């Protein structure tokens, strides 16, 4: 991995940076000294949480940003969201307007009372068909418009785009730290483009889905509920999404560190077969490796391909987190995410319980706060005391580690880790710690 990393033409900026990278390679190779100590966040009582606040600077900054409204979650269909951060067209709606449709029929005086029950379901079916049509149209648009994104990078190798971006970020952070720059250089892609590029494979679901919708029409929703992985992501109804979220977490490998500190280092290539395949379950893994390819790897006892896919997932999560955190902590504009983006981020990071309905939670004030705090705790644990989240004056006062230096290179033991004591997920009842 590091041989490819060090020969990348983007690295030839200065001998100072090359020396820093060489030191980074040496430090990261010694996995016995990493991960660095990081306390799990404790929200059992107000005093416990205040202690976590004192020990975690990133937690303090994110809490201030959220409470001041610099970081907020809004309804994308009613409010203005950050264009560079959100991709509404490639995500499923969090709420289906059945009640709104029924109400309009009830209030329509032109429709006879005896016709209203049937008309309610007819209009609901028509709305559903329009929803599917728009979803398929947007899936095609996303596929076409993201095709040229890899050409922006100077490196035209066959390395996955997300891995290239991961390396560019590390290079920029090394340069920022070594040369004492004012800001970390941005990468040549917005978060919206990044997440849309990762969803390009959804287009291959269109042929089968189109045939199902054509043949079964209004019954398509029932079929899609039982087979949600067959459906283009932005065509999922809230019911189908709920079933998908249950499938996403049911077979998943739980975090290795939920009841420990961060004293474990596990590489995707040294992890057990059970650990590798356990983490390759769910919506995130579907973005980078197909279920049929995983089955073939299992049958042939091939561990290399799954391990590489797992490392790609690790890179994807890091890049996505990095893009959002840079906007929250280092951008003058407010960071505004949609309900849909919030739900998707919680889904991919598996920061929820099988019994929870993420869509309902996102449309409820208290439920939405719970999801946001879960994200904040997750980010604060992973990114505290690393170059990514430190401000300029702090970063140059002492040797602040990179993310990979803090945790070790591609340390998958951080997967699915909420960053909290005993791996507990924040609940509505815990909101009283802020009073």
C-alpha cells in the first residue's frame, strides 16, 4: 500500500513533505504503538458527560456548532440545504405523503363522497408510479453526470476513486502540518459528487426494477418491501427502507471495541475470515462489492478480494466523514444537511438498533436530535486530536497525528463503533444531560 502511496506523482511537492511521509510510514508500520489512547464518551450522567467534554476538544467544537445552528438538519423539500453536501436526488424519501393525499381528496368538493375511498388509493398509486419514474430518471442522471469525476485526478491508475481521495487527503494534511499552512487543501470533489459517484452502481438495478414496475404496477411497492436490495436506492419507499435497514444491521459484525478502549489494531488483511465477511454486510458494502462476488469468494476461500473491499469501505467512511467535518469546523457557511442525508449516514455507520425506524426518527424533533448526537459522538471519538479537526494554531503547537497515525493504518476495529462507553447508543431519555 505505501509503495504505491509514496510513488504517487502528487507527492513530489517538497523534500520536507517526503521526509514527513517517510516518518509517517515508519510510525504507521509499528502497529504495536498504535492506536493512541482515546477515551470513550460517557453520557450516563450530566457529570460524566461534562468530563467527556473536557477530555474531547472535537466533541466541544461539534456541540457548539450544533447548538448555535452552524450545523443543522432540515427538511430538504421545505428548506434550503447546502448544495455541495446533499444529494437528495439519489436518496429515498423519509416520508410518503399518503396522509396528505388522503386529506386533499377529503377536501376536494368536486369528488363525490362515494368515490373518495377509491380515489384516495388511485391517487396514492399514481403518486407512487411518479415517485418510481423520478427515481429511475435521477438514477440515470447521476450515472451520466458522475462519469467524468475520476478524470479530475492526475492519477489515472485503476485504484478505486475513494482510495485515491483518501491518499490525497493524507498528503494535504501532511503538507498542512509540515509547512504550517493556514488551512488544509481541499480535494477536487464535493461531498455531493463523492456520494453520487459511490451510488453509480444503482443503475444496474433499473432493468429488473423497470420490468417489475411495468408488470405489477401498484403491487410493485409490496414486492419492493420484501426485496429492497433489488430496488434502486432512490426508489425505495419508507416501508422498503425500513426493511432494508433491518437487513443492514441484522447480519452485521458488531464493533470489536464497543466494550473496550481503542487498544486493538486489526488490519483488513490480518483479520479473521469471520471478521472480514461480517463487516461486508449491509448497504455500504453493496456500494463496492456485489453479494454474488462475495458468495464466490466464500466458496473459493478467497480472502484477498473481500479484504480489499473492506479497506475500500474504510476509505469511504473516512472520506465522507472528512468532507462533512471540514465543512462544519472550517467553513464560514452553515453546514445544512437534509433528513435524508442524516438517515443515510446513520444507516451506513450502523448507529441504530433493529427496532428503530430511522425515517420516523428523522421527522420527529426529539428523534432527529438523538440521531445527530449519535453522529457527533461517533465523529468526536474517531477524529479527536488529529490534524483533520484541529485548527491552525493548535495543529502547529505540537506534533498532532494524522488519522492513520492515531488509529494505525486501515484499522478496521473502529468499524461500527459509536465511540461511547460500552457501545451504548444515545437515546431520547439521555437528552436531559443538556438541561
